[in-house]
C-alpha cells in the first residue's frame, strides 16, 4: 500500500497517560484544565489519569498554596513487558 491509499485514522505513538506525563515534566504546576487542553482530552480524563499515575507511584502531588505541584518518579519503568526494563525518565528526556 502506498500512503495515498491508506485510510485516514487519528492515532499517535503516545497514549494519553504518556502525554499527561510529558506535559507534567515540562510544567510541574500545571492545572488540570491546562493539561486537558494541551493533551486534547477532558478534565475528567486528566483527573482519572493523574489518579492512576499517583496510585502506581509514577507521580507525587504536593499542595503549594492553591495549586498542586507534580513530581515524576523518573526511575520507575514502563508498564508494558516489551519496555519493562526501561525507566520512564528516558522517554521524558526526549521531550525535555
């Protein structure tokens, strides 16, 4: 198949979880609203993703005044078996 005959589908190489992590690595005090706009998903989806990332130890959240500040545990590894030996910090370094 050549490129012109391929059907057009919206997809990316990173999941929404990956996009949220990348955004938070750039802006540690980003608001949920800002993350949602940058990633292109709803605020509710961002809240769910942030909760999962906190629950699994990838994110720590600190309250500073009226804002949250996020710290990423870059030494934790990817979850998929094919990349399980690689730290997520390696991915984030690409986008820094």
